[in-house]
């Protein structure tokens, strides 16, 4: 059984590498195809399941389960706001990064402008981003993570985040995603952010027992961090300090993932995973 899972992992990652590489070359010439890259994890999942004749299992949810999921969906919408206020608020208040109100049709005060854009993106921006986050999360957390666990791989949650981060590296090197003036610092901070965010998404998936909070969290993160907090920030230093490849965001996510890992509920989930790995190893 363990070897069977490793075979599935090998096929999935091989397909992911192949299809992603093809798209990297296309994106290098035309950035408009970058959104298609977000569907590659889902496409590779479908192909792998067809190859191994896997069934697409959908578990039924009781009323209690639905209430549990709704709680996590609310937390998923709140998380980017909290991280944004911390990781952007400190540079704004300290003057390291300038709080800049973008041009708007409505003439509002800076605070009201920020709240208006924040609420708009938290609601409509998240909804618009759902198809893209669905494409990623159905692959990364919905398929790759369970297979890493079932194959008995060491530190599957962290590994999931590392693989997810490395998948973004080529488009960073091409200057298509969070380009920074210093490549080493950009890649370092981004890998910290991606690994920690991937870990958090894995915990959300395992604790909620549903992929939907992950899909919503992913979409909300992109809409709120990229379309609100990034947009309201200016100065040349901002890429080094904020954003997914910035110091403050990466450190905030590192702290959040650490605190999440120390919670009682997360520890119980990790204990269950270790038990699963022991069973797989004994088989």
C-alpha cells in the first residue's frame, strides 16, 4: 500500500512538473496565460486518478459538520485581514512604507477608502478568485497532501508547503510574480511565506475535514493581500518589506504557523497523522 501511494505521488509530481514547465515557457512570452497555471494542480489530479482508476470520493456532511465548516470559512475570511493589518500596519505606522490611497471614483477619507476597498475585495474579490483557488487547492491540499500522508513521507505538511513554494519560483525568476530588486531576499522571504501558508492551509484542511475552507482562504488571501494591502502601499522599499516576498508578511506567517502548530487541536491532528504513517510503514 505504501509503495502504491508513492507510485501515485511520482506520477502526480511528474505530470505537475511537465505541464507546469510547458506553461512556464508560454508565460515567459505572454503573461496572460499565468492564470491557467493555477488549474494545473487540478488537471494533474484528474489525470493521475484516471491513470490509477481512482474514484472521486465526496463524503457526506452532517449538520454538525456543516456548522464546523462554516466556522472555518469565517476564520478563512478573517485570517488575511488580521495578517495584513499586522504585517502592513507596522511598516505603515513606523514610516518604513507609505500608506498610499489609490485613485478612486468615490471621494472618501483615507480610512473609509481603505475600508471600502477591503470589504469589496473580501466579498466580491474572494468570489471572483474562487475558480482559480479551486484549481490549486483541489490539487495541492485535496490530493497531494493526503497522498504524502498515506505514503508515510516525513513532515508532509511542511513538504506540501515547500513544493507549493518551489512551484512559484520560475515565475518569480521571470519577473512575473512579486519581482524584487534583490533576488536572494525575494526568494528567501517568498519561500518562508509559501511554506508557512501551505502549512496553514494543510492544517485548515485536516481540521475542517473539508477542502472548501482552504479554497476560500486561498481566494481571500489573494484578493485581500494583493488587491488591498499591496495597492495601499508605496515606496521603493515595499517589495523588500511587504507582500508575499517581503520581510513582514513572511515573519507574520511564520509566527502564525508556529502558534497554529502549538494549538491542542492541531497537535491531535498531527498525532493522528503520525499514527497513520506508522500503520503505512508497518504495511
